[in-house]
């Protein structure tokens, strides 16, 4: 188990990487990425994070870096087997959490399971079929908005009570 200082140093490195990835984002958005904790690394032991869409891609890498920094990380994934596989690859205290951001029942079930939460990273997202908008059907746009917009709202609202109970709420 890493010491508090080692954990703080790892989280600093993760944050520097995330800050580099988001350098063109408005500061408020960058600060929200880590629950308002950019620049503050004291007391990172026992922080709990949820990353949606964490079974692959950027979400998996964010989850891995947070787990490497010593955080408990819920690996949000629509598919239980993929989530378990990703959590195993991520290591540390990564825990699979079945979460389909477009399914209200799934979101509610996940919120009941993850009652402690300090950081929420809404990463889950989809894109179209590489067609131009005039070639895309309305159903594709509905699926994109359902995931990328309404899913973020649903997940955020479902996990706000846990975030508000955090011992280290964002200011």
C-alpha cells in the first residue's frame, strides 16, 4: 500500500497528464474533471472515483491512472464481463460497476451500489458512423444525444447525493 505522500505524488502526475489533455478547455471544466481538486493533493488516501465508459479507451486509461495513484475506482461499463476484465487489467482497487448511462434502472442500481463517491468522471460517449450529418438518420442523432447529453445528466443527478456526502466535497 503506498504511503500518503506516494499517493499524492501519483495523483499529481495523473492530474498533470489530464491537465495536458484538457489544456484548451475552460478552467472551470478542467477543475470539474477531478471534482474540483486540481492543485490540491493533500489527503488523497481513500478517495473514491467513478469513471463511466471505463472498460476501454480514454476512460480505461483515466481509471488506470487514478487506481495507480491509490484511489478506489469504479469502472463503469454497460457490459459486466467487459467491466470485470477491464478492472482486472487496471489493477489496484479498481471495481467493476455495471452502468448503462442510457438506462435509468441501470443508473439507479449503480448509484445504490456506489454509495461513497468523491470524484465523478462522465466519460461514456458515442459518435456517429463517420457519415456527414446530411447522410445520418435521426435515430443515430437520438442515440448520440441520449448517451452524450442525457446520460451525463442522469448519472450526475443519480450520484449527486453520494458526492455531497463526500468527506472532501468540491468547493
